[in-house]
């Protein structure tokens, strides 16, 4: 089925995300009219090769002409008009820049594929209990086939063992049957091959866990992998019981050269080794949840669960910390009860579990009583630590040592260190899948803009209903890397992302962006989810989209100069000049006392006739202000003033013009007028 047709069948929440992919730069009508042709072109190649982009662009214009002819025959006047307007727009904007439209289309198609993948994954998670409705990959089909084959072999061996026991007198027949088939040895070889496949799947799951940790798609369900490993472990234990049964048969009748005497010990040792290794690998995916707070020490609540398909004896277990290799890095002692017995009483799903409450991390002191000196090249928020958990379990006399560890954590002592600490977690999980690379930041690798853009969008989509659009990401790329035709593949260093100040600013890119994310989550979440905030937009783009708009049209964007995170609005003046005017950004401190929606609804300035008027009429592109923000205001928050009486309302606000900026912009300061 064509990609566009698949998108039309998605749920409403996914269709809303689809609508936000398209704008005047690449209209959705054009995507609809030419869907098969658009999907058949190599836009990614065209985005990097101008000659091919020129060819594809002219072919696009030809396809538009053919579609226009079809509408002409159908006498569809509306579609004829829309298609003619779209073609004129494309020719005027991209005739000299065909690579730009190729990049836009390529990005839209890529976002469509990602949206389909997200919807498919969500559908699979929702129907995990109905195998008939699950789409499985080729690797999963191989695993299922091998498991069925193993179960069949186990059942066959069970019948053969009963036959051996009942037909002891006909030992020659049973011996020849067993020797000719060599069932247990074949099973061990099959189990070893299946273990390699489950190892690959487990590695994929660990990578998905890293992605989910930094806001990516939460595709970390272990149900399918748990089913496979449980089935394999049960089969291995059943084979071990059958091998023990062979020992009983050996005691009844035996003879010189008996293959049971020769091969049974080696078979038992091999099946035990396979089972022990399987449990160790499954133990590496122990489900752990860690909650960290920061008083004088580090207070940890730690819960560990281990799902098992059979009875396990209660066992002792303990957590410990793995530190960076640098001898000058901070090290901590775990204080509190750090050894407990895993049992099923504290679990609701049949898992062995243990809870560690109120564990405290205390930094180790030097011999002279002072703190350890941190490595000068590695700051506190770049020191990665692992909380490692080890235990031992017993089953049918077998002792199995298990170990697992958390994803890297950063130990901080002050909340102001949180932004840089989270940046370290993002950079690590984005660029490596090495499980214990706590020395990652001694020489941090560079990332590409494609990787960084995806992670930045996750920071919004994981806590709100909207990620970042292509235009918003392009604006961020320009702030981080400077002007560029194509940011795909551009390299970004760790210092550029988090440590170095932006050009002309006294703060880094990440500190600025993290404060904006915090601003969105705490103060303007509803407006962001509605799509009312353009957010990241360059001055040139702002001028381009507001210039043709009628007076009173305004847009909302984030401040580029506020380190703490600020939001402002720019509007088109109502005089003939059509100037664009902006206000000083509103920060968290101001938004604590009044919501941003109420600020917009009650915003007024003094016109030339000394009458208070609101310069804000239409939210870009053309949404009436009352329709957009009225529902987010309290009824008494923004009353209207009586005409001719500028002080009759309790919430009337005056604004003094402080300074004129370049490019026909002005800045105004918000001044409250006390009630009359």
C-alpha cells in the first residue's frame, strides 16, 4: 500500500501530527494530488546534487501541468485554482533553488515514515496478546520457528525415554534408535544457535531502552523476548531431567561401550552450561527503577525485579557503584541496608523482587580529611556512574550468579547542575551503546546534526504533544552551527552543544534550550500543544511571513536573548507603515503572576489619540485572538474597558515605548496601572 494511503488510515492523534508537517513551503494539497509520483522519486539524492534536483523540480512542474489538465477535463474549478497558485508559488520560490524544495520534501517523507513506524509500534504493543494481529519480522519468525522445533524435539525425546523404560528387554532396539538419532546432542546444538539469536534481540532491546531514556519512542516491552527465553529455559530444564532419567536406566542395565555411560556426563554438563548462560543473559535485562533526590547525601529508592518461569530459592543481593577510571574522579560509599533477599511477596507479577529504601551516597574523603580532587579535565556533570546490582539464584541445585546495571547516572549536589547533567545523559545515550563506558567524557565523540535534531525533538515530544517541525529544527541548527545550505551530516562537538557560549551570548546553546523546554512545560504547555507557538523562528523568516499579513496579525516566538527562557510576540502595526513591533520577553517570573494567554488578551497600548487599544487581532496565520486564547483565560482576567474611559477597567495596562530597534521593530515595556 502506498505510504500516503497508509497515513490516511491512522488514528486522529497521528493525523494531527501529519497536518503539522506541511506548510506553504510544500502544501499538503500537492502531496495529495501527486502522492504516487512524489513517493517514487529519490528526494534525498536530489537534496545533495543540484543537477538532479533541477531535473526532479522540472518533472514536478510537468506533473502539476498533467494534473491540472485532468482537473480541467473534470471541470473542477477549485482544484484548478489551487493547483495554479501552487505552481506559481513553487516557480517563484524554488526555480533558482531546486535543492531546497528537494530537502523539504525529503524531510517530510522521512517524518511520514517515522510517524507510520510509531503508529505501527503502538499498535503492536496494544495487540501483544493477540499474535494473529501482530506483524513480525523475519528474525522473529526464525525465532518462533526454532522454538517450535525445540518443543517438538523435547516431546519426541519424552516419548523415546518412556519407550526405553518400558522396553528394557529389547535394549538392542532402543540403543540403535537412540544412537541413530542422537537427539540430545542435536538439541544442545540447536539451543546454542537459538541463544545467539536471542542475544541479538536482547542487544536491540537495550538500545531501545537507551532511546526511551532520552525521550525517544518508548518501545521497551520485554514480553516477546521473555516468552522466547522462558520457552527455551523450560525446554532446557526438561532435557536435563531426561538426562537424569538416563542415569536411572543405566543403573538397571549396562554393558561395555554403553553410549549412556560415555556421553551422559558431557551432555548434562553442556545443558547445564547452556541454561546457566541463558539465565545470566536474561539477568542482564533485570527491570530496575531508580528514583534519586539530592539532600546532603544522595537518597536512593531502588527496586529490582527478576521475572522467572519456575520456582527459585530466596537469594541475597546487593547494589554497588562503578566509577570512572580516573583516580581523581569522585567516588562514593553506599550507606544503609544494601543487602536484601529477593522474594515474590513484594511483587504482583510473579517476579523475584527486592526493594532498597533510603540508601545514601556519601562522597569518599581523602586521607587528610578533605574531599577527593576531581580531574581538572572532567567536570562534575561529566562524571558518569553505574549502579550495578549483583545476586545469585539457585534452582535444582544449580547456583547462578547474575549481574545487571543501570544506564549511566550523574551524581549532583545542587539543582542548578541538572541541565548540564541531563545534557551528559543525552549525549552518552545518543552516541554509544557501550554498556559500561563510564569514561565516555574523557574524549567525547562528535555527533551529527541529524542525530542531535532527533534528540532535541524528543525533548519536546516526550513531555508535550508536539515535537519540533523542520523549520524549527532548521532555526536551531542555524543558532548552533551558523548559516548553512544543508545541515545534514554537519558535525557538532560536545563543547559546542553544552559548554561553549553561543555567538554574542553569555550562555551555551543547551542551557538556553533547556530553560525554554522548562518554560513550555510549566507555563505555556496548552498553547504549545495547540500549535499556537511558532517558537524557534529567525528574524528573516518572521519578516517574510508577517509582511503580507493584515495589521494586527501577530506570532509567538521564544526569546533568543534570555538565558532563563522567555517568550514574546511580534505584531504588524495598524498604520500604513506596516512596521513589525515586539515586546520584551516574558520570563518565568512574570508568568508566575499571570498566564500568557491572559497577558495577550489584556494587552493594550496607547494610540495617537490617547486611547487604549489592543494591537493584537489575529494569531498567525489568521486565527482570531479570542478564539485562540479566550478559553484559557478566567472570565474576570481580561475585562473590556469602556470606550472613552481609559481607566474604567481594573486590569487596564499601559505601555511606554522604550527604544526603537533596527529593521522596523520596536520594544515596549509592560507597566501596570493601579486601580482607579
